[in-house]
């Protein structure tokens, strides 16, 4: 005969037993009644039953299901905490199968059992209720169950005063589930809730204090109006709790400052408390002893230790979005917020007090700006020059955290601080070296604004040494910091390119898996930052062989291809003709990746039970690299396209259900249109209807790239574009008139409307009046370039065909014309003719009145450039 334990631990036996309906009766029997067995065995029996419920509950005979439910309710008060918890999990699993509706007695009975004199019964029921509240908070709010919360919430609130801390803690945790969703039953009792929380403020139990802090943080988001009258005492309380000896409590409390910083009243309610708060946050930014152990803070050299695969976080590829150049800056500011900017030690990516304190200081620095510094500067000196490395390290983190918010106020101290921070890059402690990398990257903008020899050169030299550090965490921090420096410095780095490439290429042979992926990013960013300056034989000789060696080493199924493809895409765009010797194998492989992914998707759609769904990122990244090749190599890509089936593949990609695939395929279509239109032209009749369907601003980036591609196609098609204008024009006019459309999309839409008007003025000009005003306002801020040139020629031609369409908004046209710095001569003539034509049409006197409305700058500009 089997003992229960061996029976339960044999998977094949379990499979056979699962054929018997009463096997589940047996499992519940072991859990609830077989008191002779040890608790772990009984609990295991319950967990196996839970898995069965998850997988096959709909096949349980009704009698078995009822028996299990009954047993759960009868034994929720088992003397063993482990068994009570297991039964609670089992109940929740049954309710998650949509059973709350078909088990009407469950909630009333559990609520009733709370009144039991027996502690175990009360605690067990509360445990189950807490799990149900966590899992089904929305359902409990709905009419489906007759709004049980109206009874449950007042009931829970009564237990805030219970003599057992475990029960008090359950009661708060239950109510907390309903704060963020603003459950009506809670809102009706909100004042009682808040009073009850205040009564528990000094509870001796840490779990209770944690739940009180969590409640106050959520209320701050949801019902700040109710907290404002008590704000002074809440802040005092949170200042204490942020220093709680139990880190679970201090972490919950620290979230309060993060949340408060997002509230408009933050400055007003917090100014008086900064003097207490700042030292507390700074103190929380030290590594705890346990952190140092987990981070192997004493291990200095680990570069030879291979990475464990679970350390490597999944990466997300940011698909191509076509943007225009703005005055003075590249692309659109604020569009790619740096995801990893906020932290330094992300391998421990558990959120902890150190991270939370640093994040809170960062957001508060953005709220208070330089008003924070009087509270910080006196502390900083003691930290930065401390003999204890843990304290010194936290001081460097503080400097990094305030960099964004307090930059102005820090400037006077930077000339002195920077050399000290650069010296910290050579500290004997790896954790000090790595944080110094991060903090220095936060000041990169200032470094680059100074003469290069003063800080840029020493910083770059030391960072490059750190890229070759013996410690993996330092390598990672240095690579990320260097990428930030590259973005800020751009062509300032050109004089040092040889030295930079030597270091990055050397790192190739040195790095383990995880840091290799960050190294690709640093190389790609370098290529983006210095552009065509990279196109020198000696640089290509250094850089390409190791990249191509990796490329040949990786299999088509290897996700490491993503960062490598992204990196090569940047390199190809920068090297342009210099990339030619390498382009053929790279091009072929990208086409293969697209083809394989499409084939796998097709098999999966036909037989989802037999095939796995493909990872479409392979296809997206490959399409983006093909775009990079087309953009970098221009006409030289012609032969490659001729010898491949890329146009057929593109036709499929453009119709993919996944928006990111469509987004990248429209970018590629536009780039191929520019590079080798003869190959695209035969497909236009099939492609245009698809482009028209994708002018849907619900998917901003897809819509943006489709719009841009239509404009590029129009420029190549010329008057042959005529049959297709009707497919796209109405959508484009609708998009340009939508409120809240993002700037990038507005600009691309305006350019494309202008280009369509340039090649087909007769077809587009009748709609002039419907788009001229938003058209003018969205293009006045982009700098002179080809796209702007062709769009404005189009507008001029349409005004020629339909002058009445511009009359009402002529002032906007004048303003847009004045935004040109130096239009080509023939474009300037077109502007001149329109302006003078309008002036002659209305007569001198009316023109005078009209131009009186101009802002002085516009008036000057027009009279200086066009004599009107």
C-alpha cells in the first residue's frame, strides 16, 4: 500500500488517479479530515486539488464539487495555520472559476464565521476573504452579486479594533483592495475608514503598520481631499514610519513621498517638513547589509564568471518611427524617455528602501528644484568624503538623484565636484565605482557644455577604463553611462574615435553574455552620435570584424540577434557606403528572418494546437535593419532588392495583425521608395489601399509611418499618383484636424498633404480650406529641409489652383512662410508671387489693415524678405 506522500509525489500515478472522479474527494478528505497525517502532506494534497480545480473544475461531477465546497467551509478554522491557508487558497481558486455567482452562500458564511469566538475560525475566514478580495475586487463591486461590499466593508471596519494583530492586519488588507477602484461602499464609509486607520497608527504589530501605510499612500492618490485636513499629522507619522526598524514598513511609508510628489499640493504641504524629510531619505539611500551580501559587494573581480541566464532581463525593441528635424534639436524632445534612467543596481531589481528613497529624492528635486539644496548640501560633504565606503556610495547616489531637479543650483559646485566623482571611478570598491558611473552620466549634459579639456576628456578617459573593469556590475554601469555621454556629446567625440573604438572592441573579447548586450547598445549609440564621421577605413577595420564574427556565431533563433541587429542598423546608417562590403549577408539574413517568421505565423494560424506562435520581434527587428540598410546604402541596395522576394514579404507584413510589424513595414516601404523606386512601383496598386486603411490615429506610430510612406511614394509617382489620392486624402485631412494629435504625426500629415498637392494639385486643392490652418501651424517649427521644401511647393501650387481656399486663414500662411530661414530661390519666388498677388487683390488700404494684426517680428520679416 502507498503511503500518502509517495502517492502524491509521483506525477504519473497522479495522472492515472485523475481519471477517477472520487480522486478529488480523496484529496479533500486528506486535506480536511486525515488528522493522523503530517501537515505538509495534508497541505500538498490540498495544493494538488487546487491544481485540479484550476485545470478540470468544469468536469467535476456536481456531487464532488459540492462536497469540496462544504468541506472547505467546515474546516476553514483548522487549528493549523498551514491547513487554513491551503483551504483559503482552494476556496479562492474555486471562486476564480466564475463560481462566486454559483456559490451564493460562500460570502455570507465567511462573514458570519468572522464572528466566531474561536480565533482559528475567525483568522481562517479572514484569510480566505482577503484572498477573494485580492482576486475578485471588481466582481465584488458589481451588480452580479447584489453588491456584497455594502455589508462586507462596514463589517471589516469593525475588526480594525480586534485584539489579535493578525486579524487587524487581515481587516485592513481586505479594505485596502477597494481603495484604488474607488468602490462605492468604501467611499460611503471613507471617514470611518480614515479614523480607524489613525487609531492604528502606533500599532505594535509591523504587518498592521505596513497595511496602514499602504492604505494612506493609496488614499493620497484617490481621496486626497479627505486627507488634506489631517495632512500635517499624516506627514509627521510618515516621517516616523519611513525610519521604521522593519524594512517592509519603511518601504511602504517611503512610497508616500513618491506619491505626494505627484500631487499639485506637494510643495505647499511639504515645504515646512523638508528639514526632517531630506536627512531621512538620504539615510535610506545606503545599501543595507543584506543588499551588500546579495550584491556580493565584497567580490571585486567576477568578469570571468559566466552569467546565469535568469539575470538577463528581456529587452524590448523600440520600433522605427519616422520623425522630422526640429530647430536646434534632433527629432522630438521628450519622446524617448530613458527607461533605465532611474536606477543603478537593477540586477537586484526588487524594489527596496534604497531605490524608493532615491526615486523619492529625484521626484522631490523636480518639485522643489534648488530649494532642496540648503537641506542637502550640508549633508553631502560628510557623505562624499566619508571613510566608510557604504556612506560615500550613498552620497554619490544622492548627487545623481538630484541631478535633474537641482541642476541649476548645482552648477557652481560642479567644477569642484566633478574631479572628485571622476576620482571615485577608481575607488577600490566596485559598488562605489559603479554608482560613480551612473551619477556622472546624470551630469553629462553639463560636462559637454564646458570646454572639452576641462571635464569631457578626463571623464571619457576614465569611463573607458571602467568599461574594461574586472567587475561585471562596473562594466555594465560604465557602458550605460558611456552611451548617455555619447548621446550628449555627439560629434565632440570625433577626435577620440580611435581610442573609443579600441576600448569597445577590446570589451568584445572580455564580456560575459549580459554585458555584451549593453555593449551593442553603446556601439549603436556611438554610430548614431557621430554619424558619417565613423566612415573611415581605419574605424571600419576596427569595428566591423568583431560585429560580423558575432553575427555569424548567432543562430536565427537566438534573441541576442535583436540588440545586434539594432546595433548594425545604426552602424549601417552611419557608415553608408562604408557598409557595402558587409551588406549582402546581412541583407539576406534579414529577409530570411522575415520569411521564417511569416511562415511560422501561418502554420500557427492554421494549426494552433500543433505549432507555436512565432516571436514576431525577429521580424520587426529585421525589417528595421533593412530600413537602416536602405537608408544608409541608398541606390546601392537596388541589386539586393532585385535578387530577393522582399516586396512580396512586405505585402504580407503590411497586413500583419500586430501593430509593431505594420509600423516597421511602412518605415521600410518609405525607405525603399526613396532608395530604389523601380522595384516598388509595380506594387503600388496593391499597396496603396493597405496604406489608406492604416491611417488610423488609434495606432499613432503605425499611422505616422504609413503617412510618411504615402508622401515618399507621391514624390516618386508624380502625376501617376492621381488614382490613389481619393484613398487617403479624407483620412489625412481628418487627422490634421483632430484635437490632441501628437506633434510628430501632425507634421508628417502636413508634409504628406503638401506632397500630394504638389503632384496632384487639381485633386487636393478643393479641400484647401479644410486643412490650411492646422497645416501652417504644424510646419512652422520644423527646420528647412527637403520634406518641408516639397510640402510648401505643394501648398503654393494648390493656392494657385484655389486661391479662395486660403483667404480666411491667410495670416497663418504668412506666418508659415516667415518660418523659412533660406528657401531655395524658386520657392522664394513662389512665396513672393502669392504674397504680392494677395496684396494687389485686396488693395493697399485693406492690406495695411490686415498687416496691422501681424506680430511685429512677422511684419519685419515679411517686409525684409518679400517687400510686403
